[in-house]
């Protein structure tokens, strides 16, 4: 297999979702038989003590026969979370007893809001693939 074949195989169809320190890569790949499947990779950026950084990656493979059930369960879980907690992000910095210097100095409350807002795909930003 030459390098050209590898490139074509890798670039069937891809989407990227950037969400703060996490990036999600959705990639359509091909089996040896020529059928397609999906990989979802979560890449999380970690900063080392010396200022350099590294990434930890987790990948899941999703095959056609599981699409319907996976999609149903994912939608059920995200709907449950939104119904139970709403779609506004709740974090410790929003709690009354959580104080940061910048919050007391800031006159604009937007300092304490979410770091990343991604319309239409926001329900994917907090999926922890380790739990699936």
C-alpha cells in the first residue's frame, strides 16, 4: 500500500469538535472489506510542570450494526441530563461558596460563565467516552 492510498483511506469523512481542553474527532474509516465505520477520538490537552504539554487520547469504534442503538441511548442520556439539570452548565465556580479573586474583582458576571459554547453540538461536549 503506497502513501497515497493511506491518505485517501484516512480522509473519507471527518469532523472536529473543539471544546476547551478537549477536542473530539469524528472519522469515517473503511474496513478491509470496503465497508465504513466510525471512530470517535477524544483528545485532552494536559500541561506539564515545565510549561510543555501533552495529549491523552481515547478512541471508540462504532460499527453500522450499533448505530441505531448507540444513537438512541446517546439521545436518551443527553435528553435525561437536559431535563434533569437544564442546558446551562453547572460548575463549582457557580456555587455561592466558591470564591476566586477574579470573581470578586470582576464587575461583569460573564467572567464566571462557561468557557466554550458550541451550538447544535453542545450535547457532545461533556460525553466521557471512558464511561461508555
